[in-house]
């Protein structure tokens, strides 16, 4: 068997192993980032729901943002989607807090 065939087979094997290792590392990193962003988005959703429950009146824009954030989290496949859902939930919380009366000391 010619030596060049062995060298080509060895080089191909190393190339394939390198591609597999790089792909697995990126997938693991992406999965970790997705989990972290999902946790942040769920926390923002909880805070927005608490702000909604504390607001004495209905704020439609905030409710729409919260509904959109909830829908995005239900079909979560990308960390960027989780970031967008978190931003929507934070915006909803801000709107409800702005619509709530300021509570002073002792109230």
C-alpha cells in the first residue's frame, strides 16, 4: 500500500476529530448560555408579574409585553430569544411600576 494513502487517511481522521471536538464545544457553550439567559428571563418574568399584581390599574402595553415575553419563553431555542424575552419582561415591569402610586414610609 502506498505511503500517501496512509498519510491521507491519518490527516482525514485528525481533521474529522478536530471538527467533532470544536462542534461539541460550541454546542456545550451555547447550551450553557441558553440556560443562563433562560434563568434571567424567567426571573424578569416573575418580577414583572409581581409588579402587575401590585399595580392598582390595568396597563395594556405592559400586559402585552408580558404576554409576548411568555410566548417567547415557551418556544425557546436561542439565547437571543431569551434575551429579547427578558427585555420585554423588564419593560413590562417598568411600565407597571410607573403606573403604581409611590408608596411612602409606613404604607
